[in-house]
């Protein structure tokens, strides 16, 4: 595919994800709550250090000792609620769903990340920067800032052989926070990238037709 055609298609490039120095060290406002110690330090003389004999671990109880566990005090809840919904009732409309999403997830991120910095954009950059995919976001004709749907062409899928170890970090080619990713991040990117407004957004995916493209075993589940 020639460069003119790529430019016409407006395929995402790594430079479009680059962060400025002022934003690299920032997280999202609703996840930047200052933590203060509300407790006073107790005087050391009130709680003198224990001797080794006093602090030593007690030997295990005798096997003949009876347990205080009473099964009759426990019961199984009749309903199982996803953790993300325990504070809210089930949304009855798209408006309520949007409010729930804003209160539960990071902006532009419809999963619970293991870090506030590992947003959906972080995972999308992984696939774009590693040249694994070509992504094109199609704006709405009447609202240019609103992405109506997206296209993704899968070019390759990296395997564990491309990393010295599972958690060896590869650096992005552009400034970003986090500044790199490991193989587990790469695997997760194939799932988290496509969680973009799943309630009213569509992805159109196709594979590159090169005969030498191969897939690792975990990708078949995808």
C-alpha cells in the first residue's frame, strides 16, 4: 500500500499518541486523590518493644482442639453482582449507563486497569507502535470530534520469542506514560484496545493476506 493511500485513509500513527512533558507525569483527576494520615503517632513509651520470647510465634494448636467455626452463621447470597455494579442499581437507560461508566471507569477506558496509566489509549498505542495493526477511526459526518466507527487491519501478532523474558520492557517510539510495555501488556492490548464505547461503537476488522503470518496459541482464544 503506497504512502499517499495511507495518508488518505488517516491511519493512526504513534505520534498521535505522544504526550507532552507536562502530561506524562499526570494521572486522571478523579484518580488523583491526596492521601493524608488522619491518625496520630502513639508515644513509644506507651507501647514498649516486646522481647523475643514475648513476640515469638505461638506453636500450632493441638489437633484435638475444637474449632469455633459455626457453619450455621454463614449463608450464600441469592444474587451475584459484578463488583463494578455493587454501588449502583442496574442502569435503565443509556444516560444512566453513561453516568455509571464515568463513575466507575477511567475516561476512554471501559475496563478496570491494574494501573491508572494503563488506559485504553495505552493499549492501542502498543498495537500501533509495534506495527501489529493499522487503525483508522472514522469520524461522524455531523460531529467530527465523535468517532462513529473504527477499522483495524491486523498485520502481525508478536510471540514470546520477540521478548527476552515475559516482563522485559520495550520502549515506545514516542513520549508516553508508561514509557514502555512488556509481553503481558501486549497480550492484554488485543483485548483492551477494542473496548471503546462498546455500547454504540463498532470495529471492522480484517487480517493481512500475507501467507507467512502466524499466531501464538493464546491468540486463538482472542
